[in-house]
């Protein structure tokens, strides 16, 4: 596995076309299982998590073909209902297959997702909702054995927290359940609406996605359909930050600025010029980034937890002290120790990071601790003086479609190491 080598200090300029959203393509690929025919999904980013989803679909008996950014899934014959532990471990979000597999086969056997790099990631909300829909769940030897003996039935569900993954699993299970389902306090993220749009095209009847109450009227069967994945708002935020810290000017194409209001607002607060025009946004950086007194991660439309590490990296070179409060995950600051290797001055306590902006960072050897934490290191390295080496880049490849090529295209001195 190679590392990423960056010689910092180059001013970035040019255009970047934003990849399809990781957090949309994974549930949509899982949803293709529910469709009795062939689904054609466009704008699929080239990510290791997408490759893992395809492996899971093939393991379950689907025929999958990939041509450029289009994946065709023929789910006419589904032969399995288990997801091997190895594939579950490759991709934590494989838990989103749970609702789809039960919806299609009436059974699912998956290994328990357990803890991960962001701290414990419980799935109690997913499981209790499925139980309400007629699923019996037995936990044995680290495996979850789920059976809907009398079929799935619609239910009224109130989520104690608007969990993105739980909302997706309930939508998937409810789409072809008998009767109607209502989700109260549902997640409102744009990726939920993308999943609902895909399923509705395939014949589902899902209303209210994007709001906190979603109604799903179960239909007998779904057919294959064609769908284009929405742009990735977190990848967009990452590339905007790369421009912002290097004194650059980048135009991002194929974006959905309306999905990024809180992110765009934060860039403006930092003193960046942000001009949206249709599906493009141009970001211009100021002489010196301004501090932001407090940024808090919240559920959509609040500031996304996934953009937290990106904001922290940016604020580490701002003109004063900023505070970032992580409200979604318990253990999301592991990357901070790596950022400190660049000379960033950050103190964390519990869910709070206090970032004292420094004039300049210096090149460092570091390791990605998780996907977005890895992106934070790329941002730091781009503005640091001298050479940086980032290891464990498999984390970054889970969510960014060839980040090296993309950043090279706008003038970064970035390469894979040769050994
Ligand atoms: C989260 C993010 C999502 C992001 C994704 C990928 C939020 C609300 N969700 O989604 O935007 O795209 O990570 O990084 O920002 N929880 C439980 N029990 C459950 C499910 C969740 O207690 O059954 C808790 C989690 O521990 C966490 C919070 O709810 O504290 C958010 O979880 P959830 O939205 O489900 O996470 P993801 O679906 O992974």
C-alpha cells in the first residue's frame, strides 16, 4: 500500500467536478436488491466502499457490471441472505444492507457491527424498528440472525434520535412490507431523499423524505430503474477547504449548493468568497482565514459531523482561536494528534476541540486514522511548508474518488509514494 506525498504551499486553482455521494450510493446499491429487475445507477464514485457493496451484491446472487461511473445491478435472482463477516468489516455502513436483505428474502444474517474508528456505533434503533415490523432478532456468536417469519408489516416508528442509517434501513424494509409505515423524527439528510427518489422510481410509494415525518405505503413489488446519484457534499467541502488553506481559487462543478448551506456559511464566516451559480460554486480564499468562534456538528441541515475534521484542519491556520463541538459521535478526534504533527495547536476535551490558529504548518509524517480525519491531513499537508507523507490511505480511498489525481488537476504537488 502506498502513502500520499505532498509538497505543501502550492496555490490551488482550476475546476473540480464533484463525485457522486458516498453516503447516497451505498444505500442505493443496497436498495437495488429489492428491485426484481435490472437497475442502472449513474454517477457512482470509484471508492473502495462501492467495490465492497458490489461484492456484497454479488455474494447475494446479483449480477453486477461496472462501466465508468455506471453500475448495473440485476437482482432478478437473489440466492443468499447472509453477509460474510469479512465484507461487514470492510465497510461499516454495510449495515444498510440489513433492511434490503430482509425486505427481499425475509431473512438476514450479518455480523454485529460493533465499535469502529469513530467510537461505538450502536444499531439499537435499527433493530427495534425492525422488530416492530415483525422481525425476530437473535444475537448469536457475534452474528445477528434476523427473520420475518410472517413477512414484514408496516408500523408506526418513532426514532429517539434521527439516525441516518436507521431511517434508511426502515425505508428499505418498509418499501415492500405489507401495509403502511410512518417514521417520526426521521433523518432529513439529502442522501435519504436520494434513496427515496430511487425507490419511488422503482415503484415504491414513499412520501415526506427530507422532512421529519416519512410515510411509506408498502407495495407488492419493485421493478428495475435508472437513477443518478446526487453530488457528494462532503467531498465538495473537502476540496473547498483545500482551496481555502492554500490561498487558492477553485470552481466546483456538478454540486448541489442547496445541500450545503451550513457548510457554505462556515466558509463565508472564515472570510472566503463563495459564489454559487446553478450547480457550480467558486471559492476564493482571503489573505488569512478568519477564526470562527464556535462550530457545532448537528443533524441536517446543521453542520455535518463528516465535515468536522475538515473544518478543524482549516481553522488550525486561521487568525485566532476557534472551537469545534462534535455532537454526533463520541470519539471523533483521533486525527487531532496527527494534525498536531504539522504544528497545529489543538486541545480536545470530551466533545470539544479548541483550535488556536497558527501562522503556518510544517510538513509532517502522519497516518490517516479514519476517512474524514485522513482528508483533514491532506488539507494540512497542502498548506504546510515542506514535504508531508500520509500513511494508511486506505481510509481516504473509502470516500474519495482518486483524491491525488483530483488535486493534481488543480495544481497540487501530490503523488503516491513509489515503494
Ligand atoms: C452518520 C451521520 C451521517 C453521515 C454518516 C457517515 C448524522 C446524524 N449522521 O450517519 O450524516 O453521513 O454518519 O459518516 O450526522 N445511534 C444510536 N443508535 C442507533 C443508531 C445511531 O444510538 O441505532 C447514534 C450514534 O451512536 C450516533 C448518532 O446516533 O451518536 C448518529 O448516528 P447515525 O445517524 O445512525 O449514524 P450514521 O447512519 O452512521
